[in-house]
């Protein structure tokens, strides 16, 4: 699978795109429950057609080391992860957690003053380009702004690299659950509400055992 954004750029992966592709191929095959192995710029991704027609995708292991996201945010843990790292955007300092799901994400849970993000009034089209093209992200970045409803329900708006505001972002939903776990805000199995509908996300393993002391702080 290759995918192109509306600005002509080519991202490594698209979580919702691969779900659409799996449904399309399954319809052509007349297949019921089955899995596919799909080569992407982020490696081999395995979507599964479930009995109820939904599509589940094994998105692989998230990348947390800042240099591999890639970003130049200062790592604040021995693992090399940048969690709640300060990022100066315009006249304000935001705090972001950098995660790669094969493509780079910057996940933000609070306004610069520490208050919760009001997603309904957030000036996404004004903020999004400033994050996407920030020099801290040499390959640009997708940016997720998140409201924590409770430990198993999150709400998100996304500015996608090369596409702008979109109704959903599968890799972004996965990245935000990883970031929420690392920041101690959510459990590893969450529903993420997006403008296009909910996604059920389950982070089944933590790749860096030495992150646990950070999580307990």
C-alpha cells in the first residue's frame, strides 16, 4: 500500500487507510473472517476482518526514542523518550509526548497554562501548521490534541501532516493512547472519540520495561 496526502507528500502509513484497503480487498475476495499482510512504508502491517465486519489492525510496536520518532525534543528518561517535553510554538510553551507509529506524532493533553483543552473552541487550523512544520520535527509531524474524559475514554482532534484537519487518524489514535499511558492519564485499553467516530485501541505491551518507574512518578 502507498498513500498520498492532498499536498502530494507520501506518509509511511495510514491506520484508517489500511482498514479501508482490507475491507475493499475482502469485498473483492468475497471473504469473511481473515487476515492480510500488507507492505507499507512503516513495514508489514496485519489487518484482520472480524466476524462482525469490523477491521482490527496490529499496528506494531510504538517507537518512543526521540531520535527515532524523529524529533529533537530533549529526552527526559533513560529510554530516550520525550514525555511531556516542552515545545515552544509562537509565544507559548506547550508540553508534548512524541510517539512514532511508523510515522511521527506529537500528542498534547493540555493548554500551555496547564488547563484542559476545549476541543470545540481549539483553533486547530491556526495551530496545526505551526506544529507540523516545527523544526523539532525534521520529517514534520502529525499533532493530536486530546481531552481525557476518563481513564478508558479519550477525545481527539488531529492535524495530519500533509493533510490538515481530518475526521479520523488511526495511527494518531494509537499514538495518543501510548502517550496517555506514559503520562499516567489512561489505561492501555481505551475508546478514542474522533469527529468521524470512535476507535477501540488496545496497547497490549510496553516496549521499555524501564519506563515503569517514570509512570509511577
